[in-house]
C-alpha cells in the first residue's frame, strides 16, 4: 500500500478527498463540486510576480 501513496497520479485516477483553506475561502473537495468539471491549479503567493505560462 505504501507504493500507491508515493506514486504520481495518472490520468483517470480518482482525486482524493480534501479540505483546503484558500484565498477565496474553504474548499471541500469533492463535495463542493459534485456534478461539475474541475481543474486544479496551484500558484504559491510567494512568487506572484513570476507568471506561470
């Protein structure tokens, strides 16, 4: 089972459930997004002057 925890997610894998505090409030995944398509993006606030393109 530890091998599964250390591998990168693959296309088609089920995303894990989580709760996160964001700049737009708390996110409860997947409860807040049932029946919707979701894309995840992460951008650390320490590097806001560096645009990810």
